[in-house]
């Protein structure tokens, strides 16, 4: 639980207010009050909104991956074609979630390198506020259309496919980097993660064609693909985290 004096001290800062408002443009917003969320949909229009909500005991602010023409028109009863008509774009947000900060850091570094390997230049990264990272690619970095389909209409399928591709691309180097971090001591990974040893290793051919065992980090490092869904939210930049008390800081 975040105490009121902590949240007020943080959210009364004008620079924090302005950065949150900047990130809220065309986004659906949800306000969290420690262990529960306020009503959805919501929006943030000006810096004073942040302070007023903090006075009402708001602890964090969350926004949509999708960009909407009129976020306040959203609702749980809307059909897919109605959502599509309101959506004007979407940011790619890859959520790296792990209980071990150093493993998350290694995964975030590899995700960014994988995006840059594929010639993606507009990449941002922020600390989630707990033990993970959010890697983002803004909608402006995508082509207006792919084939005959508008890119704005391709959410969440296109985002899921990109996330799955990145996961597969970094699978082997992620295991190798974690093993290097643990000085190639597999027992340290087992001790930390409490995972079944057979579950976190797999057999594959090395560069010489010989079969070898590799670390499979997927059971204990989640790069979100399933939760990439319409109206899915993530913690906004400079928002506090209720469990850790830390700030979700862009890096």
C-alpha cells in the first residue's frame, strides 16, 4: 500500500504531471487506487488532472496500447468492428515480466537488439516499476498499410506475431546470457527459479552440428503475447508501482 504523503509528493511535481499527460494522448486511461482500479474508460486531459486524482488517493496510472479517436466511447459491449472503427493506431509494447531483475535486464537488452537487428530504429525502454521492463515501438514507426490492410486494423494479431517472433529469435541467446551471468552454473538457476530442471532445458544442435543442452528461460521469463489484447493496459511512464513503491522510469 502506498501512503498518501508518498503519492502526493510524487504526483504534485509539474514535470511528472506533464510527462504523464504527454503519454496519455489518444489513450484509454485507468486509474488505480492501491488494490483496485477506478471506472473505465477514462482519459487525462491536463496536468491538474493528475494532482486532483492523487488527492483522491490515486496510486498509479495505466494506459492502453491502442490509440483511439474517442476513448470515452469505449465499452465492454462494443463488437470488434465497432472497436476497429474507433482505433486510429496502436503502439507495440513488449512486457518483460520476471521475478529476477538481472534476468529481466538481460531479456530487455536482447529484445532491443533483436528489434534493431530487424532495422527498427524507434525503440524505447522503461523500467516497469517492479522487476520488469516495457519495450515500446510507436505506431508512427509502422507503415500505414501492410498489403491491402491498414495497420491500424491489425491489432492485436500483428502485435502478437511480432512478440512471438522476437521471443523465438532471442530464445537461445537469452539462455546463453543467463548461464554466463550465473558462471555456467545450472544449479544456481534452479535454486533461484525453483523450476523443474527438465522443464528449463532443451536439446538442440550447436554451430558444429553436435547436439547439446541449452537453458530454456521461457518458464520463468514471460514476454507477453497472450495478454496483447484489445483494451489491454500497461503502467504509464513516471507512474508509481504499488508493490515496490518505485517509479516506472523511461531509460
